[in-house]
């Protein structure tokens, strides 16, 4: 019997590859959860993003947002749901972070934010 991988796994692995600053967080997540839970990890990524936005250097966040933008434009529906449900929705109470993030977002990520905040 073939083992089916959760559709979010490759998305998450590629995200960590593109944003190596997530590697330690990813490793901790795998240890604590004895495997990858994509929606839970995206909550960790949201908290990481909030912390990163407190610094002046937001290059890491821009790379992450650009990756999300690509996935929202051309990724699978499961990737799009992962971003909308477990990243964008988790930002709803982070008003100061959102204020700073909005100018950094592409049109697809902005649309996802608007749709989740309605």
C-alpha cells in the first residue's frame, strides 16, 4: 500500500527551503508533534512573522509573503486553504502587524486577507 503524503507537506518543505530562518522552528515542530502538522506549523509561521515584523529588517518576511503570493496565484487549493486558514486568519488580531504587512502583500494575499476578515 502506498503512503499518501498530505498535500501541504511539499508546500511546507519548500517554504522552509526558501526561508531557512524557519528551519529551527520547523525542527522543533517536528520533534514536539512527532511529525508535520501543516496547519499547526502555519500557526507557528504566523507567530514567527509577527516577531519578525518587530525588527527593522523585513527581508525574511517579504520572501515568505512572496512565496505565499505565488501559491495563492498558482498553487493547489490545499495550499491556498493552508495559507488562508492557518496564516491569514491567525493574523486577524495582529492589527499592528497587519498594518505593516499590507504594503508588502501582493494582490492575491491582500484578497485572501479581505475574504477572511469579512
